[in-house]
C-alpha cells in the first residue's frame, strides 16, 4: 500500500467517524442565524473568523508574544494547506497530500482551525465547540453548504491539522535550558530591575524554524558599537524621551508606548482583518495572507531570539537594555552621561535588547500587508483597538490612554509601533531599524516561496511528497503553558 493510499484510507475512516456528529451539528444549526460567524460584507470568511477566535484564545490564556506567533503559524498553515490540498492552486507550506474528492475547502479550514485550537487551548473547549457549530452553520450560504462535502472537509481539516501539530511537536518548544544571565562587560546584557530575571523563552533561540533554512539565514549582524555616533544618538534619545519623569514625551507618545506593548500578533491580525474586508479580498486570498504573515512572523521571532541569545553571550556586542546603560553610564563617553535614578515608564522585559523583538514582527507584518494592499499609492485606512479587560499578556492601560488608534496607511502603523519601543524605554532607535529590516527580509522570502500561486503541479521536479512521519505529538496545551506573568511582560 502506498503512503498516499494509506492517507486516503485513514481519511475515509475519519470521515465515517465524524459523520454522525457532523450531521447532528447540521441538524441543530443549518438555516439558523449564526451567533459567532461573522458576515464580512455579503459573505463569511473562515480565515478571518478563526483568527478572531485565536486572538480571543490567546487573550484568555495570557499567551506571550513569541508563543502566540508560533500558534498563529500552526493554525494558519493547517487551514491553508487543508484547503489547498483540494485544488493544489498554490505551493503548500508543509502538507502536500491530496484531499479526497468531494471535499469542501471551507469546511476543511474549519476542521483544521478547530482541531489546532482544541489541542493547544484545551481548557477553552466549549468556546471552540460553539465556534465550530457557528462556522458549519454558515456554510449553508453557498455551494459548500451542508452535505457530504462538509463532512469530508471537516475530517480532512482534522487530518491536516493533526499532521501539522505532530510536525511542530518536535520543534523544540518544550525544551528547557539552564538560566542565562549574559555578562557584566560594558555593553553586555544582564538581568534588569525590578525582577532581575534570567532570559525568558530561551527555547525560541534554538527552535527549528517553520520554513527558513536556518535561524542564521536572515540573522542581522552585530549591533553598533559604543564608540559610534549612532550609539550616542541612540542613548540620548531614549534617555530623554522614555523616563518616568520625561518632560519631552507628549501625551500621545505615552499612549503609543502603552498601546503597542502587548502581543504584536493581536494588533497586526486585526489590521489584516480590517484591510481584507475593506479591499473585498476573497477567501483564498485571506487564507494565503494570514498563513504567510503568521509563518513569516514565527520564523522572524525565532531568528530574533536566536540573535538575542547569540549576541548577549558576546562581551563585545552592545546588547544591554537602556535601564542598564543609562543607570551605569559606564561606557566612558562624556556624551553619554549616567543617570543612576533613570527608570523607563514601561518596565523592561527579561531578555536582551538586541535584536529587538516587537519591531522585527512589525516589519514582517507590514511588508506582507503592503504586498497585498499597497500603501502610499493606495490609501489603506483602518483602526486598531486595545482589549477592554486586562490580561497577563495585555496589561491594563493607564488612565487617560486611549484604547483605539486610527491609521491612514500601513507604513504609518509600522512607524508608530516601532516608535513605541523607543518611547517606552525598551529599545534604541538603531536596534529598532535593524530588526524591522530583518522582519521584512523574512516576509519577502516566505511570500516568494510558500503559498505562492502555481501554474503546474508543484511536485514536478521536487522529489515528490514531503515526510509526514511525525510520530504522535500534538502540542497539547502549548498555548496555556506559555502564559505570561506580570513580571515577564509588564
């Protein structure tokens, strides 16, 4: 029996197993108004709906930024590859086998997303069950409506999701490492107040990437040295604008710093959602967009963490946080005087300053959205919101800080998000710029090689099917094990 035949038989068995439960869902929900599926201007888009559900899950669990990107990539790859296996119109990210005849692409996306979130956030199962029921009910609005194609699609989505979960279960996310505290050389990162924690989420510095060849492929070079004009400019800009007692930081700059301090995926996913609706993007386009943005984002944050760990071990690389540099002022340059009482108005996270994490994903996400929707030549207005209730991944906004931000273009949002890291006293300007460029380079690579439309069978000349012998891992509970604490992120 060939591998392909085995997969098809396995899927057939799964279809039979799900038949009764799927019919039950149809009987309860078809023809009724959906309580959670969202109508995106005349039609329902499962990619947009389930990415909104993902944000809710991340917020409920308090998942921190790097794990959030990993989860977003797992879910969106599973959704894209499950639907793509029906038509093979695009190059897959991971899963390259054929869906059975008569498989609904929309149902496949639902089955894939539902399976991933159920595995990664098991304590929120009731929420995912309700979301699945609403999504299946919404299939009645077109030719992908209730019937055997829906049953096939849900089963196929589950099959693909389980394969993607098994693939990523061996990526190194659950590895543990000895505490890393950098060093005490001038310029070198070391734990920062108030908690003085070792570097967090160290596994991301050593994880297997999703699609880039290695974490060195797009790794930026060393940061600027202490004996440069760039360092003097970096130091004095953040020292002046970011302290708790700054007289130069405006009220709006204070709002910007706080607004962008949470999970970057939440903001950029919201931006992608708004732009997709405003530009009337089709379902296949939104699925590709989210898969490319999430996958590029995950490989960007892993590359960034690899750089943080690598350069913080080097006593000659300038990786210390502003709070350390400004309080010590130990670089010997009279142009960078110390201030032993200096404190940033946003607490410093426990990991090295370089490579800057949030800006790397800002550049990545903005590059993907601009590739789809343009920017200066095609005005793209949207609004972003801050969660109403605080969580460990989104601290409560201080009084007077607005919970919404409006933008007339993607570049404006990217610049503001990057400025926020300087305004908050977390990064230096040159570090922000380098990290943004790293994210943009990885986004370009992903968009050129994965999810791309094809005009021939993508297996021709590439050695046939990929390896799907991943064992039985399933990333169970990974989203909830990655919850933040107040000390980690605020």
